[in-house]
């Protein structure tokens, strides 16, 4: 893992560690809803759904219990399916799968639009979550 991957991983983990009053299943969706809100104006809802669909297909072997639906589904349907899948899983398994989904989604987005823009978009979408001071330092 290079420093760029590490920075994205730190952002994802910081977002997932944010305290919240919502139930676990809804907390899993908060990063997704925020990403969709910020990315949809740039890549469209269909683009977001397609990227998420590719993410799910890439992780299907590791997390066979995740539903891989059509890539063109509306965001409400996508999030409802994700919430149902994560709610059925053991809490640790759901958290691991959600982190893997977010990391893979971010990696795919990076391949499309570049590292700098992806990191800025994620950071903006998640309202500047705090990451450790050494995250992303060059060695």
C-alpha cells in the first residue's frame, strides 16, 4: 500500500469511526449518502450507481452475502439494498465489508479522476473528518 492508498484508508476509517446517534445500519450508510450527494453532480446518479455496482462485483467473492444488483439502479434502491445486507450480517462482518466497499469505491474513483481530486472530494463529502497527523506523510 502506498501513501496515497494510506491517506484514503485513513479518511475512510476516520469517517467510519465518527460517533453518531443512528443505528448501526444507518451509520454504515452515512458515508455513502454523503459521497452520493457530492459525486452525483459530477458523475451523475447513473455514474455513481455504475461505480458502486463495479465495486460490489469486485468484492462479491470475499463477501458473497452482499447483493450485486444492476448497475443502473436508483440511489434509494442501492442504499436500501446495502442497508439490508449490512443489517443481516454480524456487526464486525458488516463493518469490515462496508470499509472494503468504501476503499474499493475510492480506488476505482481514483482510477477515473485521479488521486488528488478523489481525496479532496472524499474529504469535502465527509466534512473534513479528522485523520491522524501522520496519515499520508511521505517517507
